[in-house]
């Protein structure tokens, strides 16, 4: 069974390698992007398949030598190690071939917004923004602010596999603590919402320029020279859907327009996924909820110095450390839960 799977991986990976160097494929931008994505998605499985081949050869060679030469402690150790690794590889290869989220390899655009709780909700949104950008840096990704201000934070996280890591952060995050503005020492409960959108490439979303209404205006926030003296801010309205994206952080109208288009493409892409696969890919409203206190994916409790992720019922301590970007224990539990559910679904289908 596993050998057939390995052969399928090897055959498909060889086909993709040939297509990647085919001049006709290279000349077709959309086709080349599609082949490139398929190649990157299969690359990990191909490495596991190659390791399985080597471990199989090592085990077979050790068995043959043991039969010919009698007992040998080094050969027996090699055989045991190879067989143990083969058992591990079988599980890893099956898991690698479970249908994964097609967006996992993409960059992401993250939107953090205050929920309920007034000023404290805005402060918590800022904490989440810092936590996610620091975690991105710890994982070797590149965070890129797009629009920051008034408690609202829109930023990109770039790097191979960014969506696979950050998609678990989407939802309503709840904090329980004594706000800085609280004179009586009472604990307040506030929320902030996080939306994680796979960043769409131009080949993913076709946008008709005639469907766009582009307005330019003078930036209203603080900024450097010329930011508030020229019509550099851009607001783009996608007329068919009513989606509106505004950007004003850059001095250049062109730069603000480019950032706005990136966010618009991501929102349209996520909207299309939600329409096509409503049961598998929740839209933004389902992901972040309404921001009410009762809707939560994770609670940050400062008095008890603990964080609980309600989706996997995992609790960790040291709130300040986690808000400083050390999210590995939580995201590891979420990724393990995703793998478990994927394997269960795959087993049910087969």
C-alpha cells in the first residue's frame, strides 16, 4: 500500500519537474503559477518518499548480510533503526498526501479589529498585532504593515506556508485583566477580532477595472512631509460586492493604491472560496464572529496568568511571554488537531 503511494508521489513529482522546465509552460503565466504551486505542495512528500526508499534499501541490505554472515550487532542495529524509521515514514507519507488546504502555502493578510470593551478593546487589538508580528518574525516570516491606526491593524505576513501557520489565529480573542484606566482595580473582559485572509495573486482573482470606483483624498492622520498636504489617500470600492478598502499610510497615491488592491484581492478571493466551499472555508464573518464576549477562540486571563485555547482545550501559562510572540505551544496543538481531523476524514473516505 505504502509502496504504491511512494510510486505515485515519485511519478507525479517527476512530471511536475519536467513541466517546470517546459518552455510552453513557462510562457503561460497562469499555468506556470499553477505548476509551481503543485510542485511546492508535493515537495515535502517527495522528500519523505526518497527517505522511505533509502530506509527500505538499508533494511533489505542489512537483512541480506545478516542471512549471509550470521549475527552482527551493528547490522542488527541498522536493521532495527531502518524498520523503526520505515514505520514512522509510512504515517508521515500518508499524512503528507491527505488533501491539504490549497491556500496553506500562500502569504496572508491579517486584519485585527477591536471588539467589545471600548478603549480596552483597542489596547488589546494592539497587543494582538504585536504578538502576531513578533511570532511571524520568530518563525522566519516577514510582517509588512499595510494600514495601522485607531485600533485597527491590517498587515501582510510573507513567506512560504504563512497561511498554514496563521490561519488558526482567526476568530474572537478575549482578554480578562485590569485596564490601565481602571482606578478601582476591577477586572474587565474585552475582545478583539482577527481575520486571516490568504493573499491572492493576480491569477487567482480577476478584477474588472470597470467594477472599481477609486476615490482619492487628503490623508487625515499624522505623517511625514506631504502626507497631509496632497491627495495621496486612496479608497477603492468594488461595486459588485460593495467591499471598500481605504489606505493612507504611504506618501504616494500609487503605493496606497497598490496596498488597497492587495487587500481587496484577498477579500474577494476569500469571498469566492466561501461561496464555492461554504462547508469547508468559512467566510470572514463566520471566522471573526461579531466580537461579542461569548464568541471566543482563545482567552487571555491576566490575573491567573493563563491562556486557554477553547478549540483544543489547551491551557498555557505566562501571558506576557505569549503576547511577546511565543505562540509555539498553542499553534502546535492546533496544527496537531488539524492533522488528526484530516487523517480521520481521509480514513472515513477510504
